[in-house]
C-alpha cells in the first residue's frame, strides 16, 4: 500500500513546527545532529523558503503531521531532512517521505539528493539504504547520497498522481475529523 505524501505550502509552517515540537528530545538530536532548543526549532521553520524549498507531510487520522520531510534545493543538489513521530515508525512513513521527495527533486532537475545524520541514527541509515543511497559513516556522522536519473514523462505523471492522491486522502481525513468533532459537540463536548 502506498502512503499518501502531501506537498505542504507556507500555510502549513505552524503545523510543521508543531510536528517537530512533538518529537522527543533524543529524536530532535538525531534529526538535527545536536541537542536543539525550542527557539532554534522555531527559527529553523521560520527560515524555510517555501518558494524554493519543499516540505512534505503525512497526515494522521486527526490531521496532525505524523511524518514530515524538508527538501532544500542548492542548484543541482538537494538536501533532505526527515522526521517521524515515534508511534508511527516501522510503518513505511520515513521511506514514503524519502521516495516522494526524491521523485520531486528528480522532476526539478536535481542530479544529487543527499541526507546527513548521526551515525547512531540506525533508522535513517536503514531508510537511506532502502532508497539505494550510498552511505558513508565517518567521525560519528553519516552522509547518504544518490544520483537521481533525469526526469521523464513517467516520473512527471507519477508525481502528478501522487499529488492528487495525497489531496484526496487529506480531504477524506478532513471530513472524518469534522464529523468526529460534530459528534463530540452533539454528545456534550467531551472528547473521549
């Protein structure tokens, strides 16, 4: 089963920040490579240029982001950072984010996709290997990279379909969440 991954716009910056703040401190250290203060997380999100970079997300049933990826472009290369909430790991969320970001980068004529993480981040190294990335571990850091093939009509069509599936998935989850809230209101306002 393919996990729908939605491209997020600048209007989702607050939701992305909330997702990152929902990660345990150790996960934040693994994601950013150092222990990071809450103010630094907010600064990081505020610096994302949604006109040039991309943020991808996977929404859970309550519309919160359960996984997110930031794809930063630098000429013909792009760097990817991925985070997944602990209770959603082991379900393919990280791999789906990496695959979706790689396809988008490929269609933007990026030749090289890379990720950096701590060498102890076994989950990200596993995902990188699964995405056919070459991983080099040195001095406690891991660098993963993969050469992307040129875009073609199939990759462009595939990305367009992925965008539409993700929008449809979000619309369905939005309707379910609205009905859930209506049900709570009708039951006297108590969320169980």
